[in-house]
């Protein structure tokens, strides 16, 4: 792939696994509610739903539609109910029958145990169900069907909102990853330029070593030749980083091509970064011999490569 093709527009969006979306509306019987989705990174698709009681059917429907629209990440889905009070209605309702029942029981208990006390009105009003902000009771079946229909009517819009946030964050991450890969390729090119000098330094070291072996008074020419060849092969293998540089360039090009293609890339890019890190480590292991100055420069480049790879891995962990 040409270097000038790196910035091509991807065909598919790249999604971050981090996002937030929320919509509020009401049912036909004026039950106001808010549906909220929040996502963070996760190795797999993991859904956590917090719904009011008696919403088992709604939970099944929400899980199904979310699984159809997202691939990976941890998603918190929250449904919050809040009955909207009409302006003409009393904001707080008193359940007179329930209060009277509590009062009667209190007086009966006081009489039974010979206590001459009166109930505290504040305590009585705090009894469950005595005061309510709901203006009218809605039968559970009716409310459940109405709520389920209203929630499922806005669920696609909430997921779309979440995906727009995730796509925007994913585009930002992709742009940062492109910059990091281009920087990594620059470092590889610098290392390739140094490689020529490093090879000459290693060849010179090899010639010196061969000269020392030739001066050896060890008997047996064939044995000496074998030792020379083995020494030469070992030094060349330990010193040359050409294979590592070729693989680095190949992995970088593959990484950029995948970014341009878009889609669900998180796991694939993470695997490529592991391969890039392996090549950088191997290159570093070969920089100790030869000219100390060149070896130090190659070591510095290798460490910079590893730093770029690590930064890229942190970004990739957030991609779907």
C-alpha cells in the first residue's frame, strides 16, 4: 500500500465502546420515564439492565434490540419512572382509608395494653401508601403494556443516539491511531537507514574476529573452517534486523488498511499490535553488538517504537 493511501475514508464506521444516550417521554396514561444507555469497554458483549418490577417481557425485548445494534462492550440500561403531575391535580394524595385503618389499629393496640396515648400524625403520614404523588392508580397489566410499548417505541432512537456518540469517539481514536502508525513507520525507516551502518560495523567486527581465529595455532584446517563459518553465521544472524523491519512495515500497512476499511476492528488491531511489539523486542535484542554508537541509536528507536505501540494498544482497548 502506498503511503499516500493512509488517509482514505473508511467505508464502515469505527465505534468506540464508550458512549452515553438518554431520552425522556411518557406513556399514553401520562407516566413519564427516562431510558438511559451507558457503555464502556469490555472483551465481550455484556448487558446490565435496571428496570422496574414486572418488566420481564420488556427486558427480553430490550436485550434483543440492543444485541442487534451493538457487537461488544458493557452496556448499562436504566429505565427510570416518574409520573408527571397534571397542573390541575393535587401534587400529593392522601389515602384516607389507609390512614383511618392505621389509626384504628393504633387505638386498639393502646387500649389492649392500657396505654393512654395518641398517635403521632407525622409518623402516621410516613406509613407506606398513606401519602402518594401518583394521582390515580393504573392497573398493572394496563400500565405494563403501555410502558412496554412506549419504551420500545423510543429504544431504537436511544441506541442510534448512543451509536452516534460511539462513532464520533471511534473516529477520534482512529485518527490518533493513524498518527501513531505513521510515526511508527517513520521510526522503522530511521532504523532501516541505520541498518546499513550497523551491518558494516558488524562485518568489520567479523573480519577482526576471523583474523584472530586465523592466527590460532589450532590444528586441522577443516575444523577451523567450520568454526569460522559458524562464527560468521552466528554474528550475522544476531546483528541483522532486516527481517524485523520488513515485518514491522507489513504489520503497519495492514493496520492502516484495516482502519481505512472500518468496521469491528478492536480484537484484530490488538493482535497486530502484539505482533508489532514482538518485532520491536526482537530488534532490540539484536542491537547490542557492533558499533556502540549505532547500537545505542537503534536501541533508542526500538524503545520509541515500543512506546508508540503501547499508546496504540491503550486506544485500541476502547474500540469495538
